[in-house]
């Protein structure tokens, strides 16, 4: 009886221990991985802005009159000082001729008065009156010369003439819009940046300018002026850059995207973007070492197409899982496969 009982106990004990002795180790999970590489990382600030003419003015007459000549064509390149529009000068020319004749007469009277005064034939008062008369007539002549000069409207700077709003023979009042003159061989670019970046931008900072009209081209420019104050509503600061435009492709008023380089880290660490495992607000990667995948928290930095910079958490050459992250966990055994699927 005792022997039968001992055999039963031994059988039960052996049956209970059998699963432990025969338990299988989980197989290594095949995954794809890539090594972290070093390459320069460029910090860039993006903004949007508006292109403006380097110089721009609306041509307007200072006095009323009839347009006698229009000496420019719409869209024509204009040289500095070129006459653009002439008003009829007949009346003002006659007025100037009259004042010039009066000034000459008064000058002659003054010369005779000075001669007579030396000979004591006239008083000091008579001489003073002659001098005053000549001064008034000379001033009137200069005034009429100035009014006559205003009948000619000249280009204050070289530029391109816009579309005119008037015709020859038309009577125009003072201040009537005639046409625009804009200097566009070099443009200004106004854009705003958040106040947090004020310390990273300076006069002379290079910028890249992109416009929708020429999507395949990048236009270089540089910041030359920074607004002294910050906008208290948007907490941004206004910057102005110059953009060369020798081919006249860019036009004032165009919408532009601006990229400003803030700095370069020459030995930044980059990994494929697919390796990032987001968990809440944090980012993790599976780092492969000795056949196992360790979950490592990382701090990311700059991004570009398909890649992300790792500021903290990895070193150059570390292997990170790029495919298969959903099938593994911390400490999982892994086997690396190449792009063709062969194990290695």
C-alpha cells in the first residue's frame, strides 16, 4: 500500500514539472534596422512676407494745367532725370518773360541810383528803395522760373513706368495720378518673425526667397534693417531684406516664403523618421544591441524629408529598428534582415 502511494506521488510531481522542463524560448523577431549617421543639421526659420519695390512713386503734377506731351511708354525703362510729362508752358513762360524784363529794368535803375548816390544827387532813402525794388523783382523772377519748372515732371530715380491714367491734351488738377514709377531691379522684402528669434537674426543675415510663380527657383537676399520695436499685438518683429532682381522676374506685391538660416551643427546625428516611436509627448526608439531591442527615450531636433535629428539619447553608429516596431517590446530578441528580406 505504501509503495503504491509513493508511486502515485512521484507520478504527479513529474507531471507538474514537465511543462517547466519543456518550455520553449520565444523566437527572435525579424526586423529591419538602420545605423544612426552623422551629417550637418541646419537650423532654419520659415516666414512669409511681401515683396515691395526698392523705390516707388506716383507721378503727379504740382500745378494744374493741360498735358502737352507724354514722353514715356507704359512698361518702359526710365533713366534718372528723364522728362516724363510736360504741361502747357505758354502762360507761365509769358509770366516769366514779364518778370525777367521787370527784374532787368529794376537792376538798371539800381545801377543808376548807385551812381547818382555817389555823386550825392539822391538820398540814402532813394537808393534803398531802388535796392528793394530790384530785390522784389528778382525774387518774382525766381518764383516764376520755379512755377515754369513744375510743368515738367522728371524721374527721380531709374525705374519702370506703369500704366498711365491720362492722355495728352487732358486738363489735370494738381495732384492728379498720371502713372506709377517703380524701381524693381532690386526689391525689398518685408516679413515678420516671432520675438523669440530676435537674438538669432541680424543685419546682413542671408535669406532664401521662394515664390509660387517660380517654384523651381530660389532667390537669394539679405536682411538690411530690423524694426526697433516689437508689435505688442502679435509679438512679432518686422524685418526688411533686399532681393536682387536683375531679370525683373519678381514683382512688387508678390507673396513670398522666406527661409533664414540660424545656425549649423556639423556633427548632428540623424536616423530614419520611421524609427521614432511616439508615446504621449515623448519620443522613443528601439536600439538594437547584442540581439535585443532596448526602448530608448530620445530628444529630437531638426527634421527633413524622411529623417529626423536626434539631439539626445543615441550615438553615431547605433542601430535602431525602422520596420517591425509594432511587433516587439522592450528587451525583445530580434534578428536583423536586409532590404531583400534575407536574415543577417
